[in-house]
C-alpha cells in the first residue's frame, strides 16, 4: 500500500457523522453554543472577574455623578428639568448607565473576539472549521451578553442602594423587550466591528473612536435635547439612544403608553435589520479581503 493510499484510508476512518452529513448553512446553533460555553469557562476561570464586572463600571460612572452633584446639588437644576422633563438627574442617569453597559460590551468584547483568538494562535484553525462564521460571532455575543447582564445588574443594585433611587418594578416586561431588541441590534453592530478588525488588525484606536462617538451620541448623563440639532439625527441611528429614552420613561414614570412603545419598537426593529445586514456584509467582506491577501494570522 502506498503512502497516499494509507493516508486516504486513515482519513476515512476518522470521518465523523457531522462531516459526512454537513451541508453549508447560514447559522449553526450548536457551534454558537459551544463557542459561548468556551468563552464563559475562560471568564469564570478567574474569580476576580466577578468583582471587576460588578464594581469597575460604577467607578467609571462615579466622576460624572459627582460632577453633577457638585454643579447642581443632590437633586436637579431648572435647566435640566426643562430639557429632560425629569426632576432627579441621579435617577435619570443610573438607568441609562445600566443600559449602556450592553453597548460598551458589544464594542469592546464581541468585536474584539477574533483579535483575542489571533493572539492565542487559534484564529486560523477556527476559520478552517466547517461552521458558519456568524455562528462563532453569535456565540461570542451570547457569552458577552451573559457577562454584561451580571455586571449591569450589580451596577444597578449598588447604585440604587448608594443613592436611594427606585424604579417601577411593574415595567419589567416592556423594559426587557426593549433591552432585548437593543442587544440584537448591537450584535449586528459588533459584526461590523469584527470585520473591520480582521482587516485593520489592531482594534484599539478604532474601538476607542467608535466607543467615544457612541457614548457622546447616547443620552446617558444628559438629555437628547442637549445635543446640537444636527447631531440628534445621528444619535437616533444608534440603538442605545432609542432604548435609553424608552427604558428611562418606563422605569422612572411607571407609565406604559402603547402607541409610543410600538413606535419605539418599530424604530428599533428597523435598526436591528439594518445593522445585521450591514454587519454581516461588512464581516464577509473583511473575511474575504483577509483571505485573499493571506493575512488572517498576521499582526
């Protein structure tokens, strides 16, 4: 038996049912689950991460809150009330910071997953596996969403305890619906970033730029009306803007207005579709561009 025949015979014995029955498809949920489980196992391998996930966002937010208290006192100011319609900027901003944690996670973590795989030397083997690339991205997004939910919940609980703010528990259901829609929209946003990272390699400057632009456009520590009129149109194109405004109204006022909620839901749905289409197309372009130049594992 020749060497070639021996190799072919051996490879046939190593075939798995998955490979023999494999058909190209858009999404593989098993692969997404495996990738998400892998990321979560790595994360919980280091218990100190739980402390960082819960406390660090509060430290980022504290300077803004202290600045607001120093300028306007522990309550509010007339100008803030006229612009926002709310009389307590602490309650106003805490819920927005809670929501924005998901935005920050999608920019810094989901999009950078392939860069971390590259540093680990596993990016090229990952890309030769017979699974859709979107499955890998969705798996990374799932694991990061779980981590972010823990971090954001701890932030909300500690902030509410420290500053004595309360929110309408009765509005939990519509808040979860809007938050879920925003997270799905951010998945598409992270696909776009992942494609750009495949092309430009070093994501630090790009991610920093996108993160800061998104933070400025999102009405977190100030109402949307505080932005220049021309900038407000750009702010509405960011999923976090609609989500923060809607969730803030629900959580603070405790009032559910069906017409306003449906309008916000439809606007968010349009953003979800747009970001997924743009994100997937951008990622596939980045993958094809990188493969054509043979720079998948390059730095």
